[in-house]
C-alpha cells in the first residue's frame, strides 16, 4: 500500500515490520519539500543528515529504506544548492 506523504513524495506503509512513524515523516517531508522549492529554505542539508524518526511496530509506519533513500537524495540536492558559486 502506497501512502502519500506530500504531493511529490510517496512511501509504502508497513505494519508487521519496523517502520517510521508516519506523522513525524509527513511533517518533516513537508518541510524538506518546502526547502527544495524555496528561495530561502529554513532547512539545510545538515538538518537532513541528523534527522531521526520514531520506529513503530504493529501499527502503520513508512518503510524505513524508502524514507532513508528519500532523505539521502534530498540531502544531496540541498548540498548541491548550498555549494553553488
């Protein structure tokens, strides 16, 4: 089952293996998307590097690997943007 985190980003949900708390991920991804599309972002690449989410079991959570991959790609994009001449 794919669940929408934002208009541009979706993650699969998991119930019987560890996942990340959906409400925490949704809030942070919204801020990340804002940073990626803003001329004056409130988040930087370093914020993504240190972000952690609460792991959940036996209730809906987002697949950890998908969220981690998303954060890695977003961090790379923000790194590039911050290091432009």
